């Protein structure tokens, strides 16, 4: 040991002397240093560089993930073997019952639940609460309940709890709110202090608040009737309480209508007055299409409007007196005299906007220009003034965002009718 440490000390002294004299050749010529440098060079030359890790690069699925995905696809046979014309709520619940009968131990229940979530929309039951209860009942009862604080904190049976949370997220996606029965199902499966129960409690706290916070509620579920959808959309867009929505067929307006579709039209008494006051030499514009959503329903609507108010009132503007100039003058009205209006303009209605007056709104079944002509002809029945005003169609397709401008001064509703 003493000889070894003496050898190390001598090498240290020589290194210090070389560094002091800055003699690099002498340093490289030392046998101990030369051997050490050659070993380091050989090590770094043969060692493979670690692969570059990119956090944004998508990782390849592991063998376990591929195996789980294959098992999920195998479980979909319970639903795929049902014919398309027989797929409904009863058939979906029957597939769940057949799985429970074939395997009493309920092996592979997680894969079966994921397979059931993939087939919800195929059976049209993605918004049915009873179906989600049947899916959660596939979990075995009592097996996954945590028994101590460590199991609670470290997520006892994490794959099963993640599966239950995914079911709740699917309910969250489609706006389905649970009830007391679902609470007891999760309680019997995972216990009261599980992550799945925590997710369910948060949903039950926030979701009723969000659903009933809308001042203009939509019926639940959303009606499938297109006439009812159009009526709801038009009523939500117009804030006037005196609005009136009518749904007519195109052949009722014109027996020779080229587009036999339906028309939902909205008009208010204030809009009828604006149409009656509209000058003959100013055109009216039919603009659209614009989009409106009723949850998953997507509708297209059109508006009838005139030019902006600044363009209609073009001419010399008379600047009225300010409030202070009017009130500081000597011609005050005494309290026993009748007050007369001076510089106050009448209040505008909700239909008079900066970019023009909205005179009517409509939704048609086809959204074509021929259906809009039938709509104008229907409005002419109650507003004869439209027969004397030129109508300009500005039709825009939302998908392609191309605007087709059709302006013809000879195009009048009298000719359309």
C-alpha cells in the first residue's frame, strides 16, 4: 500500500511540474497519462451514443398496449354480431347481458367496457343514462374497494379506476348527468374514497349548475324534428318578445315552386313597420348562409336586411345642441307649463343595428336560392311593400366560403310570385 501511494504521489508531482512549465509534450509523453488518455479515447470511441429523446415525438406502442387493443377488438364481437337494422337500446343491453352470462368470473371486463364505449354511437345510446349504468355494473362488486389509506392514495387497481373514469368522461362528453343509483354502483365497486368516486362527485356538483345556467334553455334531449329545431333556433336569435315564427311549405306559397321544401320564417311587428317605411329606390338584401348550433344540430339561416342607417340618411347633418347648451338657455320651461320635446331622438328598436336593419330571419330545408325566393313571396303576403322594392341576393356557402352576388334590379317579388 505504501509503495502504491508513493507511485501516485510521484505522478501527481510530475503533473504539477508539467502544468507549471506548460509543457504539453512532456505531459503527453508521461507513461501514466498516455495510458490513461488512450483508455479514455478507446472507451468513448466504442461507447454508443444514447438515442435522442424528443418529448413531442410520438412513442411506439408497447407490446402490452397492442395486446390490450387486440383484446378490445375481440370484445367488440358481442356488438358487431348484431344486425344494423336491429341495433337499439334493447340490443345493446342484451349484448352486455350475454357477456355476463358467458363468463361468471367476468374476466376481461375492462376490455369489454372499452369495446362498449366504442359502440355507443352505433346503437344510438350515447345519451342514455340507463346504458351507462349497465356498463358500470359490469365491474365486479367489492373486489376493488381500498382497505387502508395507502391503497387509497396509490390508486388501488389503477386500470379499473381509469376505465371507470373514462366511462364518466364519456358521459361528460355527451352531457349525461348521473343519479343516486349510479352513485351506489360506484360506491359498491370502488368505495367512497376512490378516484372514480371523486370524479363522479365533482360531476354531480358542477353539471347541474352548468345545465340550468343557460337563460335560454334547449329541451333535453334535443328534438329531432327539423321544424322544431328551426323554431328553437329562430326564437333564440331574436330577443323581441313579440316575435312570431311560422313554418310553411313551399308549395303552399307557390304551387309551381321549383324547390319543394319547407320554410321557417320569423318576423316581428317592429320589423313590419320598418319594411313599410322603406323607400322604393333602396334595395333590400337577402344574405347568408350563416350557421347556428343547437348542441349537435347544425342549422343554416338567412336574413333580410337593408342598407346601414348612415347610407340611408346620406345628406347634410344638422348638429343638435348639446345638453348643457339646451338647458342653460333662457327659454326654460316652468314647472306649471307643458314640457315639449327638443333635441331628443326616438329610441331605436333591437332590429336597427349599425350594419343595417334586420327585417326578417328564415331557415329553409334546402338552403337554396329558389327556397329563398319562396320565402320572399311568403313575406309579400303580409308586407305588400316588398313587391315594390328590388331584392338583391347575397348567397355564401359556408363550406367553400365563396360569395355569389346576384344583383338584378328587375328581380322583384311580384315576378317571383
